[in-house]
């Protein structure tokens, strides 16, 4: 990609980002401490640096969307928020990621507990080859989170209801999850993530493989879920970011260019680079 | 290979149509005033006949704006441009309606003896059409400094209007037989004064389009 637009320096970026967050009209939780606080985060795949000096706050119970061209680091950054990148050999994070004031990269961090608290939904739905019930019950069982059969059933039902899937599957809980449609499978994966009662849900292009109706259901679900959860979503669909998110962060070449209230970024972004991207003037 | 955004073609067409509408509107205003000052009722009827074309242009631009939003989903400055075009269009159409009203007044006044030499009214109209021209130039170039300068010029129209208003009221009081004609001229003055206000609205939208700043109602 060639562009004559200079990349804003990180200092400009963070000052914009902070000013924008403070100005957020929808940020009713403005006075509350951020759910996620990232400071000066660099990330490396071996010797290749993928993220540069990212500083960003995610307010609680809001939806933040990450947008940017392929390879800009938005998925990498999403995966630093529950240390999913730890599973890739040779990766290294430098800087600080705090969730509820706790540094999740501090030595001795219980990564399993972290991922229970910070759940994740992927681009491609990945149900286990098990029944619908067992998919949702899986995390509850391995985490020992249910006290009885009745409790387990109640938790599974609640998770399916929260994922807006209950009425569609309540009569066939024992059938294979693989028999569900793509959109239902994705909502099942959301139910599976919600079953273990996370506080943050990370979604990596959760609707990119779905048809418009299934996409609409996922988007409505995201807006509903923010009443209880903090949600961070990576999307290539800018209209989706516009529809579901309160704040939008734009990444480019591993840098955070700006994070701004969504209605502002789509009408009057702070940075020319952002404007060039969302208006399709790149290239 | 050089690539062009599909959106750019739509925005170019939209800009062209708005400018065409602006040009037609400006012509209608000038012709209506010519019809009044030169007592040329045929010219006035031409203005009235041309209004259909202006109405059709308005509808065409409405459709272009809706299609562009629906099909291209413009964002940021592109979105602000489309929104501004959609808001400027009915303003231009209303200015053209005022020109038609002036033309109708001219047809009626031309059937009667001229009340007095028209001096202030042509000056007001000249001022309004020059403001309109400058406002359309600012819109095309996105030049907010010149748009703001045009807004300042509206005060001059208001001043002339107040003077015309006083003169005509005085005439109606002192020479009651002139009342019907004076009242018609008063309406002409009011139409021109309103056009000045509409031009101001266009300039405010140009500022919004370029700077994303709402200056309307800011005083």
C-alpha cells in the first residue's frame, strides 16, 4: 500500500485517543475506571514487531470496535487482551495490559482464570462435535462451576437465552451442535463463552461468515450483551462497527491511530489517515 | 493502475446537479427582477414557466442523495457533503419559489402605472444574487472563509429592507391610493430579504460540510 499520508506519531495518537474517550457523549460510565487499560504495549512475533506503543482504555459495559486494514494488528491486539497469543511460540508482549486494575502479564497470573473472565468468540464458529447442551456445559464442567445437575441445566439455559438461541434449540438440546445453521453455531459459541460468566467478551470478526439475517441477530445480541459485559469486537465491516459500537479504534501498520466515539469517527474523524480509510481513499 | 472510487462518480454528479440548480435559481431571481424593473411581463412568465424544471431538478437531487447513501454508504467528509447537498437543494428550490413570487408581483404591477422609480429593490436583489453566486462558489470549493464572509453580507440586505419598508409604509399612509401597489412592492422586498436568509443557510451548510461544525443558531 502506498500513501503520502504520514503516520501520526504515537504521542499525537494517544493524546487524541484520550481526549476522545473523555469527550465520549455515550460514555455514561465516564467516571468509572476503565475495564481494560493498556499502556505502551509493543508486541512481537519473533523479531517482527506487530504492535507499537499501544495505549488505550476500554470503558466498562460498552462496545469498542477495532477497525483497520488486514495486517494492521487489530486481531493481534485483541488477542493480547486475554493472552491468546501465548499459544503462539516466539511471541512477546512488552508494556502493560490491566483488567480491573490487575496486570494480566504479571508473573503468576492464572491464564485459565483470565480467559474465563475474558472470553472469546472467533470468526469461524467452532462448536465441539458434541450435543448443543454439552457444548455450553463444557466450560462449566471443566471449571467445576455447577453444583448439581439442576444448576448445570439452569446455567446452560441462561447462557443460551443470553445468546438469543434458547427458543430455537430448547427442544433439541441433545442433538449435535454441528446440525445447527452457521448463524446458530456462532450464537452457540457465544453461549459457550457466556456460560462461564465472563466480564469481557472479545469477538474476532464474529459475523464475517454469516448471512445478513444471522449477522443482524449477532449485532442485536452484541448491543444487548453490553448491558452486562464489556465487549471488544474486531470487524472489517465498517457499517457493523458503526451499528454496534460506542467507541471505535482505528489501527494502521501496528499503531493505534485514534480511538473516538463511533458517531464522531464516522462523521468527522480526528485523523486524516482515519478519514482516508473509512472513506475508501487508501491505495 | 489508477483506481477511482465508485462513490467519486456519484459525488461529482451530485455536485454538478446542485450547481446547475443553483445557476437556474440565480437566473430566475435576476430575470424576475428584470421583469419588475423593466416592466417586462413576458420575462416574468418565462420565470414562472421555468419553475417546473427547477422542481424536477430538486427531485432528481433528492433521489441522487438517497441512492448515494443507500448504495455507497458515504462516511466522514463524503457523508457531510451528501447531507449538505440534500439540505441545500430545498433551500435553492425555495429561493426559486421566491423568484416566482416576485415574477407574479411584476406581472400585476406591470399592468398599473409605476409607483416610483425602483432604486433600492434592484440594489437589494443585485446584492442577494451576488451573495447567492458567492455562496455557490464557496460550496463548490469548500471555502469556509468566503462562506463566512457571505454570511456577514446579509446585514446589508436587512438594512436596505428596513429602509424600503419604512418608505413604503410612509407612502401608504400619506397616499392611500398607492396602498395596493406599495403592498405588492413590500412583498417583493420581503421575498428578497428572505432570499438573503436562505443564502446564509447555504453558507452555514458549507461550513458544516468542510469543518463538521454547526454554526447555525450559534449566535
